[in-house]
């Protein structure tokens, strides 16, 4: 399986959004998304280390963790 721009985009968009939220209100972000720093790190890996990404692991991560993250941020408020 070869990951495509969709999975890359998911990681990039989510990571960038978290970076912006961190600048606005880090306390609220830490409460709502405790692992946000790991997610930003993942975004950096996808953006800059795409040649070492395991495609199946990336797809599995998107399938399992993105829905969980969505639940964490659904009621997010600053």
C-alpha cells in the first residue's frame, strides 16, 4: 500500500491546526487534547520524513486515531 496525498494532508491539516490553537490558548488545548504535542510531531514527520513512513502504519493511524481525535475536539471551546 502506498500512502497518498490524502493521508499526508490529514496529518498536515490537523498538525497545523493544533500549532495555531497552541498559540491562541495552550491551557485549553492541553485540557482537550492531552497528546497534541505528539500529533504535531507526527505532522512534522509526515511533512519532512515522508520517505521513511510505513504506509500501512500511517493508514492504520489515520483510521484509528483521527476519529478519536474528532471526539476530543467536538466540544472544544476557547
